[in-house]
């Protein structure tokens, strides 16, 4: 019975990886309630967050896995959760990698 375990794990791995590698769900309302109470504009905040989420869903495969982890950590720091901050961080990391590759500088 245990001799088949590696086969089962190998078959299940791609499905588990695909499920794990998707845009995380962030609590936009909590962020916008805070931002809106300060700025008085919750609706605009929610619209901006939704737009960023949709863009992130489209561009998700092009981002580096380590950048995704790092940027998610930054975008959810101190209880906040912002798709706008998340995608901005990912785009900056991506663009930095491209710039370094184009200039011949070693990448981290």
C-alpha cells in the first residue's frame, strides 16, 4: 500500500500547487473602512482595490513566487490588506528584475 504513496503524491502535487498559486483573498472592506474614515471616501477606495485585484488576477502568472510571498507580507502588514499595495510591490519587483537583467547586473 505504501509503495503507491509517491505516485499519489506526484499526481496530487500539480493540483495542490495550482490551488495554492492564486491571488490571495484580502479584506478590502477593512482597509477601506480605515482609509475611508480618514479620507471620507470609502467607495473610491473599494473601487480602486477592486480594480487592482482584477489587474492582479490577470497578471498573476508573470510574477516571481518569492516576490509574491514578500509583497503579500508587505501588503498585509499591521493588519492592513491592500491589493493596490500588493500589485505595486509586485510590479516594482518585476521591473527591477527586468532592469537588472537588461543592464547585466546580477539578480538577487
